[in-house]
C-alpha cells in the first residue's frame, strides 16, 4: 500500500505574527478557508483511489491558533474517517508557542497522530530579527510536551534567514536533533513580494542565499539528521505558479532535493585525491550521482578524476561506494 496525504491548507488565520518571510497565500496558493464540508469532499475524492494508506493533513497555517470552534469543526469532520478506519490519522502543523496541554488533549481526542512545529531556527537573535514571536525554549518545551503525549513529532527549519549564518544553521540542526523528532523538513529561505525580507533585500540590508549556497549547507545538515535516524521528508518549498510569480530572490529550485543529494555524492568523491575510481551506486541514485546534465561527471573529469560508474542495488539508495582502480 502506498502512503498518501489528503492535504487541506489553512490560510493565515490563526497566526498572531507576520514573520519576515511570510506571504502565506503565495506559499499555499490558497486564500479561502476550507469548511468541514470541504474536508469531507477532499477525503471522499481521495478515497476513490485504491491501494493507498491515507492521512489527513492540515497544513499552511497555525492550526492550533485558529478559532477554537472552527478548529473543532475541521477535526470532527476528519475524525469520522479515522474512527471508521478509512484514514489512518491526522497530521497538523502549528507554532511552538501555540501548544499546551489543553490543545494536545483536544488533538488526541480527535485522532491527530502527528504534529509538525515550525521551529525555523534555534537561535533567538535570528528568531527575533525575523519576527517569529517565539523563542528556542518554546520549541524545546513544545517538542517535549508533544512527545510525552505520544504524538509523532515533526520539526521544520529554515536556512538563510535574516541574520542567520551557516554556523548558526548547523547549531540549529544540532539542537533540533537533540529533541529527537521523527521527521524534519528543511526550507531554504525564498524572498517573496510584500514581505519584510523583500524590503530588506531591496534596501540591500539582506543578502539571500543562492541555490548553491543552500545546497552546500544542506549537504552538511542532511547527513546530521540521517545519522541520528531522523527522516528528512522535504528539502525546499513545493513549486507552484503563485510562488514563482511572487518570488524575487532566494534559494528556490524545482529539484532542490535532487541537487542536494547530487552535491552530497560529489563532495564525498572529492574527499579522495584525483585518480581512477569505480563508483558503485544504487540504480535509483544514478541520476543523482551524475548530476543534472552529467555536471558531476564533467566536473570530476576537469579535476583529474577518471570515473567508472557501476550499478549495484546492494548499495543503499542515496549512498555510494568508492573503489580505487
């Protein structure tokens, strides 16, 4: 059975802050708030596809900060499908400062199984500069409370925020790993129109990351999470027409995750001196090894490496084995 999310996007309703990077309508491509009937319609449509294990996912806003009656109406509609076994559970995303025992009791009652927190950074200076409205300690407290209730914990971090640095991002990764989340999403910052970051960028007070900057940083961060047994379930924002129309700078690429995986493999080879090598790779990862338009292979040739690529599915997907010839 394939796993799938039935995603419903909650607009910027509950969030009490306007973060430096936030233009929520652009991120989700949605402006109207879904109703309980919309939840039922989305689930019924999805269930027509067979051989899927579904979860209902409320994303795009601060779910636990929206009007309580509205939140309950959405949960009740979703929970009907959890109770009868047609859906496995409910995922929500929210802010660290919008989690307490009262709200967790409600989420537990109505079949929520996974909670994602938008941590973004664990550096208080970066959080303040980007108007997050919470502290690193809030992330720690909320994470521990969520895990104590038995929910799956997901965390989200961003790279390239205003006043952030590679060193601070790596420290953020270390602190998030210490919280033992089940999953992590990493979002390089994209500068959108009508945001505070856009003004800073236009005033030349903020230099956004490029795709290369973010990819190089993520080749260091991603292995940290993987070594700790934490699944990296997303690298980079989902593409949408609204995002591309409103983006003015930053580290966005339709295939950002593939770029990071490809760069990671290249860096692993470059730790060895130029020579003749056989690179053994899983069949699922050949394109990542070669890079877009075989850029990795051409770069290695220019640097004096003579590479022979061998496919062997005993090597884990995403990894390589390097043998000197």
